[in-house]
C-alpha cells in the first residue's frame, strides 16, 4: 500500500445512489449513505418505457457525499481515488455544452426490441454472434437508433452519448470517456478485433464521433474539477480511477474475476454473472456475454450475464399492494416461511417489468396462478413470489449450463433479497449450488476498484484481502424434489404464456 488515506465508491442505481467511504489501508467502511431515502422516480410515458433524469443522479451523488461528511470526522480531502458503479445499458445524450438533451432511456426500457431484432437480421446472425457475442437486442445502441428514428431534432444535437457512469464521471471531471466493458454492454464492442464495433454504428447510421474515447476500466480517468471538489469537500484533482456497470462491478465486489467464479444479486432486478475466458454466446441471446472488468486482449475475461427484471421490484409490489401499510420485509419473510415448499400448487411468474432477455425479449407480464381460496394464505402468496423469482433465475442458469458454465459455488452480497433466509435457501436448493454471502455491496466494490486503478493496491488480492464470508448456505436436499417438481410446472406455465 502506497500511503494512507481513503477511497470513495459511488453506485448509481435506478432506485437510489449509494456512496461508501473506505479506509484504504484496512478496507474498513468508514461511512456510507443512500440518497434519496425513497426510491428514485422512473418515468413511464408509455407501456414498456422507462426513463430517468441524469441530473437527478448527480444531485443525489452530492447529497450522499454530504451525508458521508456529516457521519464521520474523516476529511474527504484525504480521498485518494474515486470509483463509479452504475446501472447498465442506460443512454444519456448531451450537447456540445455537456447538457442532457432528454431524459435517460434506462435499462428496463423495452422500446427498442424491434430495432435490435431487425439489425440482427440485417447485419447477419452469424456476424453478430461471432463478433458481438450477442444480438444488438434492446441495448444502448438500439436505443440510440430509436432516438434517431423518432426524435431527429434531438439526435441532430447530440455531441456525445454516454452510459450513466460516464455521465457522473463527466460531472466530476469535465471529461467524457467510456470503457471496453461499457461499449460491450451497449453492443458496440467487437470481440474478435478488440475494438469498437463500427459495423453496428454504420448499420444504425450513427456517426462514430458520437462515441466517447475509450479508457481502461482500472486507470486514471480524469481528476475532480476544483469547483466540484469544493462543493463535495474533496481535493481538486482527486482521480476517477475505476468505472464499471453494476453487474460486472458486483462481481468485482465479490472478488469474482476468474473462470468458473459466479456472482449473484437480487435487487430491483435479479442477476447471475459467471466469468469465463472463452468467447461463448447463446444463439437465442437469452443470456448475454460482456467484457468483464479485468479483460485484456491477451488475457480475456468475459462475463456471461442472465437478468430477470422483476425481482426485488416484485417483492416491493407484494409489500405495498398485497400487504398494505406497516408491513416490513422481515414480517413478509416470516409469513412466507409458514407456507410449505411448493406453496400447495401456487405459482408466480415475476415478469412484470418489461421485456425479458431470458424469454427472448418477450414481455409476458407477471401473474399469480392456481389460487385456491380454501387453501392459500398471504404467506403462500409471499413464498410463491420468492420461489418464482428463484425459478426465473434457474431458468437462465439452465441456459448458462448449456453453454458449459459450471455452477458449484455462487457468491452474493448479504443484501436485498439475499437477506431473506428463505430466499437464500430456496436459491441454493433449487440451483443445487453452495451460496456464500458477503458483507459488501457495489459502492464498496467501486471504492476497492478505484484503489486498484490508482495503484494504491498491488493487485486484486490485496484489495480484497479483508473480504469475509458472513454466511454459507448449503442446498436443503430434503426439499430438492419438491422444488424440482414445482419448477417443472412453473416452466410449463412460462411456455404457455
């Protein structure tokens, strides 16, 4: 370790912005903050649309930083590096004054599905899969094409496009850049040539100069501007030394960096992310392959990602709509545990948050199936929701296994739905893997990543030397057959929907 000081990590989510201040020498959390207290608004002007105002993220970065200052005697001018994690796939458009031209089209917006499907056909399936490892799909490049087709007056004013983390880095440093990982999540990275995929841009009629310059994920990516530093309480020139999308960063935060290692998260959406050194793809694009944070052309690391949009958001819907005022998640978990495994035939499909990649971009909507008024209670409904989320993740894991990904141990943060002992046990038992839970999160991972990028750590082993398992969950094999049978009926229901 080169000197003492602190690291700060920001996690730019669609629900909130979290900031964590770490002591660089020990990796100890000094203070953390979340802003806002209530979840950020998602604007949905039409069914399937989802937008947020980029400046709202910046305002809450400032509020979270102010809250950290109020919680500790540590001087933020001793922060040595800053890391940024962010919600993936969002599209921000700025003019030549670096002002947003419209709200960001965020990850769960499904308006560009047809555009991506057409590009998949026009470019050619084989070319897309061999060089992009994905269909253009409903990703960032396709969202930009939607703007070009539907809002030409906006498109013509674009200076640069950015991802959410790129925008926050720009607000901090005044500089606009992105990363190979960021381009890959937008389906703008050529995995064969290890460069920007200009053939996608050309198909969409997107000028190449709209795409920011490329910076390594772990590198000095600009210094904090003096006026911004004064407002945040930082030192001018404090380097941004790391940025990554939330799922690659979640894997980093769990020290998941090498082939065969698996990370999971169950926040608003649910994700399983497996690392491989092979450039593999699913022909139906039900799971997606991206550049991982520690990717190098001569030592490639890819992240195979499955995403279920409706995870924590379904659990929240159950709390606010089904349960009503005063219900807590702990109480919900207690009620759910009183219902039997398999929920006496009750099944929940958690697909109420836009087009689902694991279903080949279908939007079949959420549903509750098989209710028996004489049998099923509130606890049955709550447990069936948790089981349905696990089954949706298992559905994607089946695809990953078909691609040759081995799943024996899964690491996750002890947060969100993994705080539910029931959810954790159903997950481990249903997928037949050991589950390790860690006391970490995306903002801590971003802070550690900044320490690596700034050279404060000699490598990943030192950055994660104090990462500790807080719980290990083994599969409950007494219930394996129950979950297997229930999952079989659940898959039949998906096929009919």
